C-alpha cells in the first residue's frame, strides 16, 4: 500500500501529559521519553522480522501508525540529546538491518532521514561513519529509483563529507565504489526533481572541492576497458551541464553548486581538456553560462546591491567563462561585455554606498569583511575577463554597445577606471577602436580616467 505523500515530516510528539513522570525516563534535557523511543524501535524490529520470515522477500508493508511514529523519531533526531541516545541504543545498526530488508520506499527514506539528522552532530556522525556496512549500503542506494530515498541519501552523504573528521573516510569509500559516479551522473541527466538535483549538485561540488584526485578519476572514466563499462560510463561534465540547464528553468539561484563544480573542472588540465576537446561540451557550457550571466543576473534595472545577492553565482560563472574563452574560439557578444561593464559599475557604486555617512536616503548597508572579500574576488574576475574581451573587440561590437541606452557615460568611465592601471594595455587597445567610431566618448573616458595622450593610438582628426 502506498503511503500518502507528506509536504513535511510530522511534528515531534507533544509534551507528555504526565508531569510527574520520572526524570530518568526523559532523554537528556528533552521531554522525549526513552520508553516511547524503545517501544517504537522495538515495534519496527518486530515488524521487519515477522514480514521477512512470513514472506521471505523483505518488508513490503508499513502501517500508517508506525509510519507516523517513525516520522516523529526522524524529527526528534534533530535534537543533540536524542541523537546521542539513539547512538547509545545502536540505532544505526538497527536501521541498517531495516534498510537491507526493506522493499518499502517510504520506510527506507525515513530510516535514512533519521540517520541524516543524527549525522548533523560530530560525535554521532563519527559513529555512523565508522559503520562500514552502512557506508557501503548508502553508496549503493544512489542507484535506487525512488527520488525521496535518493534525496535523503545525498543529504546524509553531504552532511558526512562536510565534516572534516570523517570526510577522508567517505572520500575513500566513494573512490573505491566505482558505481557512485555513474549513479550521480544518471540522476543529473534524468531527474526533473528540483530538490534532488540541487542536493546532488551540492554533493558533487563538495566532493570535487574536497578531493582533486577523485575529480580527476571521475573525468578519466572507468579503469576497465570492457565494452560494458564504456557503455555505462557517463561523462560528468555533460551531466553537470544537463542538470544545470534543467535547474535554470526552475530557479537560477539553484545553479550555484553546478557552476562551481564546472568551474572546478577547469582548474585541472584533465578537466579543461575534457571540456574543450572535440567531443567535449565546452561550447555548450559557454553558451549556457553566457545566457545565465546576460539574461538572468545583474540586469540594467537592478539596484547595485544585487551583486551582494548574486555574487555566489556570478563569481564561478565568470571564472568558468574566463577559462573557456582562453581555450575556445568563442564569439564575443555585446551582451556579455555589457554585463561585465555593469558588474564593475555596480561594484564601484556598492563601495561608494558602504562609505556613505548620511543617515538620509538609500544606503547599501555595511558589509562584513568576508562579504567584502567575496565581492572583491568577483570584481577581479570580471575585470580580468573584460580586459581580455576588450583587447579583441571588433568595431561592430563596439557599435552595438554604443546603441545600448543603459550603458551611460558614467558606466563606461566607472568600469574603465577599475581596469587601470593593471589592464592598461587592454584599455588603450579599446580606446583606439572607440576613437574611430565615437571619438567624443573616447575623449571623455581618457579625461575622466587620466589616460595620457601619449599612447600609441592614433589621434582622431579634428571635426
């Protein structure tokens, strides 16, 4: 019997009515009962044992009552005292046995969800992680077909990999379990479940960030030369791209992990070659990321403060474009150049806003040191990419830019100022082109940015 779908897990059990209950029945400082928890887990063990012995094919049914009780345990496991008590009761071993015998997707999901909440605390995470049998089963579950089960499995794995004390153990397991890469790639290619795609992206991004060798091994493909392995192996870069394209339809904000994972691929030779090779997806990645930057982020009618909200997306996106442009023969679009000009202008406006002392009128708020650093990195990446594009800017593209009403003189001057003096050569090259099509704007930029007239560029003839 299929269990009803729930939008959220039910709330924990209500406070016990018997206020005179003995204190030693309470779990730690909570109002949760040890006896109730014991009895719930005991009922679960009995049900699994009975169904397994009677049917011989594992647990296929789950009563509504027991499901509700187990969901209460799931919520309770978010409490540190409860998680510790479940550890003492060796609940991970119990749940491993249940998962191994379960043929009921909702029960499997709940069991993994309980483990996921327990893993939020370092001590219980260590206890769970040291269970080799459980570790192997969880990685095998990435090949499951049930989206809620996959979601909770990825959540649990991400929680464990994010804790430094146990991350090496999980990274080693994942490296040894060769099916993990293919299973995650299959999810990214085939799933339309937004929540699942987001969590898988976060997991892959974290794995790449933590273990460069793991990333390289996934890029290299299977070690075996058998035809079967070649057929089942899926390219991780194209899988990341497909999931990103799917997520963009739902929410551009959900792309952060995917853009960062793709950007991490460009930090190693193997990843860059994978993208830019004849059979690679580098051109498709370039096109998709350009569309995200130019159409979804930092638009002309946005306030400069939008950079604060979008910096986590923009930084890996621009870094990815910068790496690809250096290695691919891609056409430069006026939309991309305009976006970079706007980003640098917004950054300057934000810096100006931070230092405003006036209490009246709009201010952009104070940013802490970490946020300042993030914005600084974004501005540096944008400036580097813009300087590269300006060097190769055709006259036609310059004419297209000049027709854009939102690119005011103020934006041009502000952006060029940020490029100087580090990117002086690129600026002079651009000024030379600009002088031929719009000498008035070229003169304004040179004057406002204190660009010396003694450059190699030809002076325009007086009109």
